[in-house]
């Protein structure tokens, strides 16, 4: 415990007095402070001026991070026939129909992303109460209900990140690993912020992007200057 406390204190000391720094400065701080024995994820948190209880203020979408996530994504696909073969060829770990439905209903969920062809949605719809709360329900708005399952599987494995605003108007997401080069993390961060900016709903009033913060899995957070986060 003493060692953990010492590492935590050292990390906090690095961040002391730091606020509204540039993306590059935030990345440097996070990389210096990361001390876990595993490759920590760099996480972004965005406070938005929306109330997701209103349908016209819901924010959700998808972004393809230019430098990937550094995470191995396991993909499940609901499809039959040629589309099932296409999904397997693209690298999907789990492909099925009624058999996959039964497996999930038993509580066995061994995947991080779920994709379905449109004709499978009446079947998949029966899993709403299981997949919905886990943010795994296929949705055409984020490209996970599609006939082009091959591309969807490749995107999921290649750096695609889905985002959805939470009740408090906050969006969280992973934008890479601490081991990534600083420049690549900065590119991923700005790509994520840009995607959320472009997903601004019609009902949003006043200031949309209120705050952007970055942290590592086990480290403290730091706020980022909005102008830096939105710079091209």
C-alpha cells in the first residue's frame, strides 16, 4: 500500500497547479504520471451543454481514431448465409443467429462490439434489455446495423470508437494507450473531440462544448484548453 500511495502522491504532484493546458501538455503529463504495471488507457471526458432526457439533445456517434485504440476488440455478428461467411472472413470472433441469441440470453457475453444485418434485428431486438445497458445493442446510427458486415467488422477492430452521452451530459471514451507516441495520442484526441462536435444535436442551446479532460486509467485528470482540443 505504501508504494501505491507514493506513486499516487508523485502523480498528483505532477498535476498540481495544472489546468486548461494544451493537448500536447496534457498527454506529456499523463505519460509521465502513468505508473501501473499494465499499459494504461488514455481516457477523455467531455462535459456537454445538453440534457439527454430530451430526444433532440441526445448525442451519439462513432469516430475512427487515426492511430487506433491499442485495444483488441472482440466482435460478434448476427448474420446468416453469405453474410455470416463475410463476417468470419473479416475477422469476427463470434457469428450466429438463434444460437447466438440463446448464448447471450444465458448471460454469456464474450464480445466488445455487436453487429447485425438488418434482417436479423427482429431477433436481436429480443436482447434489448441485455445488450442495451451494456451499450452493445446494434444501431444503424453508428453503423452496426448494416449489410456491409465485412467493413463494419474491420472498422470495429481498426480503431472505431462509439460514444453516447450519459444522463449528466458527459461523454467518456478511450483514445489510445499510454505507450502511444505523444503526437499520435494528440491526433486521436482531436479526432474524438471533432466527432463529438459534429454530432451536436439540433436541440442543443448555448455553449455545447463546456469542458474536456484527460486522464489515464489509474492516474489523475487534467482539463484541456478547448481551443487546443479543437485545433486542426
